[in-house]
């Protein structure tokens, strides 16, 4: 069930006969974002981090950079108020399309990110402000929506199950073996029941995947440290769900809990980027099942469909209940996003000190 989406300023791009969905963009203009980031003065950092440090003195004279590192021959000063790319993937297959990335394309994206100094964090780490990276490195979040077999596929050989090396999970695990510092922090937004095989990565023989394998896949992801995210029960539009909004969301959490008992789902991705009429119900609510049991949910983060790179969690305007994402479309999407962040001084770069938050000396408008 692939949606249409609105790309860069709500320019609709249609995919098959799906529904048009225009995700709500960041409410602040990029010019305003740049001005706000540049005007922050020394003050205690929010959350667990310590003092806010600046790369420029109050008199305007250049001060020594708190830290910098070089990737690809370029130096980047520390900037922990910069933007974080939250990259959104769907199908992993044979071609590039709005909601499909080639297998080799995903491998290339990982190599590009690694080579340019990016390292993965989860959404949970982002909202907790636990971005503990060496000086000069930058965070990136990878999110896979819809739980299709192309993301996690088993191959059965002589009664033994192997992870398909050409599925997204196989590609990620292989990359982690080559680069141990590339942690298993990718986020998987799950559909427990859905058409086209999107039921915990494959059901009823779709693409050779057996129903019995579904729970094993979800548990494997949790055991390996990947983050599990709720994408609702079967991808229904919440703006049209009426009085079933809480049911669709709660049953998504309930299904995950049935596989990994006690797992706290902290992130929810809006199907098609559509909010329910009562927006608070996307954040928290409850549903009573036919047996009289009450299932409650409460999320620390809500993922939009589009909107560009996300604000730093140290930015006073960061909204963890409306985190924008970048849909990876084609071979140039990741490179184009990283180039834009660097061009406008908007790249989040760690200062290597978890007790401080480094601000940039100056920044320019990031235009999408």
C-alpha cells in the first residue's frame, strides 16, 4: 500500500494509483531556523548535556574551534545545533523509484555515509539526546517503513534459515561486520497485518516467506539492538480512521509485545504522513479489546513522511512529536542531502564531549 508523497515544498509525485498525501512540513522556514541557530548564546544545554559552547567570541572575533575533523578532504567545525538526516526507505529491490531503492543503491548509501563521517543512531537516542560520537562525526538515522520481505528475507537451505544477504537486514549486518563502529541502530517501522506481504516481513508464502518466520524476524531485530517502531496495524490512514484510531495504533503495539514481551515502543510513524483529527491520539491513547483488556500507548517520537533533515534535539525548536524525514529517491538523494547540509553550515558535527553542546560560528539558510 504505497502512498503518493509530497517532495520538497509539497510537489506531488504520484505512485501507481495510491492516495495523495502531503506531509505537514516544518512550521518554521529554513531562513528562520538558520537565524535562530546562529543567535543562540552561551547557556546551559537542555537535558543531560552540560554547557553550550560557541565557535565565536561575543566580540565577533574568531575563537579556536572546539573540534573539527576532515572527511573527503574537507574540515568541519563542531556544530551540535546542526540538522540530522533521518533517511526513509521502503522496498529494497531491482529498481529505483519513489518507494523503492536498489540493493546496490542501499550498499552505496551506507558507504557514502560512512566515508563522509556519518554514524547511525536510533530515534530513541535522538530524543534522549544521547548522541555520543567522536569529535568530527555526525549522526544519521536510517528508517525502514512497512516491514516488507525485501527488508528482511530468510533463505531456507537444508532445513536451516539464513538471512538473505540481498535483503536490507542482510546488507546492514554485512556492513556492520566490515565496519564494527557502524552500530545496529536502524529503525524498523512495523506492520503486523497488511496486504502485499507486509506482515512482519512476509506472510503466507509471499516471496517465499513462511508465516512461522515472522515472529522470529522481529525478535532477531530486537535482540540485535535495532529499534522497533509502530506503523499501526495495517497502514490505514489515521485521518479517516474515525473512532478506530486508537485501535489501529494500540494493536500495532500489542502485536510487537506479543513477539518481544515488555518491549517499550517509543516511536510511531504516521501512515501516509496523515494525522488523526485529534492529533493527541497519535501521541497517546488506549483501546479496550473484545476480551475487556485495555491496551495503552504513549510515544516519545512521531515520524512524519517528508520535510527534510531534522533539527538537532538540542535546538530549542526541536519537536520530537513531529520529526521530518528524507525519502531516499534515486542514487543522488543521500549525496544531495549531505552536500546541502555542508554547503549551508547545517551539518550536525560532534565536538566529542558529551557534557557540552557546540554551536556554530555562523550558518546560512538551508534550502530544500
